[in-house]
């Protein structure tokens, strides 16, 4: 079923996807009101101007992203036409080929287009959580794989992530979702309330010497994605540096979202607590 829908989406010109995406967003965020109250309350707490209008724009952007992913899955695409890089992003991609990179990634812009584009430039491993609906998850992961993205579950991913960056590739690890364990995280202010931020990306960088990169994506007026680097940090092998880098990445993402409120996925429950754990990460 999803394959047939993707083939239908693939027949639509990319420039026309915005019309259908906006309509889909209006249905999800308006008619159905999926987590609409949560989105607007979160924006208001973060002092985002006009939460109602910014929420509408976020749902529209999400609707476009869904159709764009189906459009990509329905036929092979040259993603160079859909992604613009700033100077720092071009430099980081070049540097990563020789030293590897850990991407402290986030749900900004169309992160699927951004990750698939990066995977066509250098080997990319994405540490991901699987969707609860099995057939949707299989379709999603297979679509990523066609563009060279390798995925792995968050549990037990450290060894694979370290191997990937040591071989001159990149690993993307999300910093804007709740970590699996509280012991892996720092409680930091994020958009008006404390949120748990995973130390894992900075830990991989510290242990391997890979560049620690904080990227973000936003949709341009043409519908393409602009991929920007908020910071790129040379690591140090110490717990202090891990904490500093994690806090900096979180602060930079906070600022980016405040400047581009429609370009982050406010729908997910960012501020809930992770599961407790007695184990703590170590540099040993």
C-alpha cells in the first residue's frame, strides 16, 4: 500500500508537493488536532510569538516533509537539487572524509532529505528508534537504505558508531529526543523547560577523536532544504568536555528553533523523563 502511495507521490512535480503538503498539515493539525494543544502550549512556554500561527506553519512543513519522503521513495532522486549547503557545511563534509564526524542531529526541516543527502556524500550511520507500526517502519528504513543510509537501533550502537567514524564516515545521533536512560543524559534548559539531553554523541566524539558537529536544516522559500552547521568542535577525551559539548549543542539548537519555530517537530514529547538506570557512561 505504501509503495503504491509513494509511486503516486513520485508522479507529482516537486514544486506541487507544497500544495498537498499544506493540506495534509491542515488536516493533521487542524481538523484532527493531533497534539495541537501540546504544540501551542510548548511554543507559548518558550515565548514563541503567535503560537497559533507558528503551529499552523509547523504542521504545514510536516505535511510537506511526509509527501517529500514518499516522493523520494517512489523513484530515485538527485538530492543535490533539493539541498543547499552553507560554507561551513561544505567544509565539514570535506573534513569528515578524513577524520570522521559525529552529527548531533535534530528533527529540523526535512531531516530525512538532509540525512539521505549526506549519505550520498560520505558513509552515514543513523542511530534511530523504530516506529511502532511494523510495516511503516520497514518501508521507512528501506527508503533510507536506497539512498545509502545505514540505520541501527539505539541499544548497543556505540561500537558500530565508533567504527563508522574511525573509517572516515559519519554517525547521526539525535539530541532532541528523550534518551533511553537517565544516566546517559544531562538535564538542561530547552525552550522554556528542562529536558534530558543525551551525552552519547559527544561521548562517541571524545572516544574516537571525530569532529563533533551540530547541524540543522530549514526549508527555504523554494521548498529546498538549507543544511547549516551551527558549530563544529574538535573533541577532548574528558568527561568535562563531553558535558560542555552536550550543553553547547543543546543551547545552539534552542537558539535555532527560536529563530525558526516552524522548522522543528514540536509534536513529540521532548520534556518527559527517560527510564532510570544505575549505569553511568564512562570514558574507560
